[in-house]
C-alpha cells in the first residue's frame, strides 16, 4: 500500500527550490533575449532593415509579455503575495492575449514594411529560446 502523506519540506529545502526556480526563469529570459537578437541580426543581414524591424516585432510580441509574467512570478516569490495556480493561469492568458494583440496590430499597421517571414522568425526564435538552454545544458 502506498503512503499518501504530504511531503513536508524544511525552510532550507523550500528556499533552495525557490532559488532554483528563480534561476531557471532568469536563464529562460536571457536565452529568449539572445534568440531575439539572433533573429533580428539574421533578418537584417539577409533581407535588410524592414526585415530586422519585423523580426524585432515578432520577437517582442512574445518576449515582452513573457518577461512581464516572469517578473510577476519572481516578485511573487520574494514578496508577500505568492504566485498560486490562478496567478499562473491568468499570467498565461495575459501572455497569449498580449502576443495576439501585438501581432494583430503589426498586421494591421505594417502593410508597407512588414516582412512576414522575418516576423515569424523572430517569434519562433523567442518561443524556442529554451533550445539554447538545452544546447548549453543549463535547464533547471
């Protein structure tokens, strides 16, 4: 028969887990920023200024909401308000909604300069920022 008693952590164990989670969030943001820079530079070198700007818009459409959500999670770790399941749910909804809004505004206002392949490159590079963490074995 299995023991279904709750896991009890010491304050030291809880702090160590919190530090590791915070470090993972920071690493993910740095990796995403690095991939965004890569996408912007690559698009600029291959297709020019409008492509670089499009890649920046694509990268920012996910990086900015993700960074704000990560900041909320990090401050929730250190502050009086802990980040619970509902905070995570609403944070994810915020990220998706904001990314959709930014991409929609770019499509609406970028008729003359928007380069769709570059925008998608920027977006995909930021979405796959964890690949850098995998490559350098820095996953938490």
